[in-house]
């Protein structure tokens, strides 16, 4: 056998070996591959090292059996009260029946995503904007239940649907901000009015007590002067010239009074003595 024939045979043997070795495939622990022989479904391959007969055997795609995450959006969806919103959500699902995944749906990833989008639009159309903002978990659970019913025939189990973000028009955001500010202002005014009412009630009760006791009013007046002295930062303290008194003809216990006040008080005291005599 000459050298050329030996080289040709070696090349042919090498091609045959490479051809048969090309059927060796390695799949990860969580991967399963549908195996087709002459177009017929023959089960699944994996995990580990498997052999696919070249030419007659084929693997169209690989399925991951782990929990998968799919983010999707709904563009310009109208709520029940006709407010346009854009909702950004996340869906968690897992293939559980691999035979249905292969035989009942063309592309299980795309089909599950589109089913989630249409279902979430339907759910949003049945609730108001306030419900959508306040009850995200409830709406997500409702959407998950409907999507799971649709994907059950495809062998897909939807475990959760969570709403990540709700985008509303800027004009509506400003209106909501003004409404929230007005509500906070209303609460502040009501709280202030209640405080004024309680303070006025207590002041009326205190006035009734001072009306019954002149000495109590005098002590209060002295306490006021003491507090004024503590608050002053300089050596000069301003004291009111007059104050309200309890009963007619009495002189203020503290403070400055005019000559007319002293004269009037003296005359009143003289008249009272004459009457007693």
C-alpha cells in the first residue's frame, strides 16, 4: 500500500470517528433535551453524557427544569376608571410536565410571556387606579391564577406574578400630589382647630376657678411676672400697668397703677366704711 492510499484511509477513518463522536452531548443536571429520531419524539436526554445518533437523531431545544423568571410590561392599559397606566411586572414559572412542553406548544417561553401580558391587561381593566396602587399583591395573585390556568395545558406551572412598577401620566401624578398635599393640610387644620378648642375649654375652666378665688388670680399674676423675668435677656423688664381684677373696687396686687385708680379705690373704701357705720 503506497503512501497516498494510507493517507486517504487515515483521513477517512478520522472523518468517520469524528462523525460518530459528534453525537456525544453533555447536559447539565437541570437540563432536559427532547430527542427526535426521524422526526418522531422518543423521550428526553439528560442529564450527563448522552449520545445522539447523527443525521437521524436531533435535539430541537433544551428545557431548563429550574424556576425561571420572565419580566414583561403592559403598554397603555386603561383601568376601570379610564386612567392609562403602564405596568411593569415579573412572573416566576417552572416547566413541570416536559412532554406537554414539547408537544403542546411551539415556544413555551414566548407563549407564557404573551399569556401573562394579555392576562394582566384584563385584570388591570377590571380595577380602579386606587385599587391598583393599594392592592398590588391581590392583583398579582389574581393574575397568577388566570395565567396558570392558561399554561396548565402547556405543562407550565406559574408560581408568582409580582407588580414591580406602575407608571401613570405626569399630569395625573401632579394632581395626585396636590390632592395628597390638600389632604395633609386639611388634617393639619383639623388638628389645630381641635387644639384651639381644647385650649379654650381649659382656659374657660381656669377663668371660672379664678373668678371664685381672688388669691388664686394673684398667685397666677405673680407667676406670670416671674416667667417674664426668666425670659428677659436684659436688665429691663416690662410689667403691664393694669390687669383684670376679681370683684369691684379692688386694686391690682402687682404692677403700676395711676393716681385716678388709687383715688377711685380710696373713695370706694370710704363709702364702704360709711355704710358700715
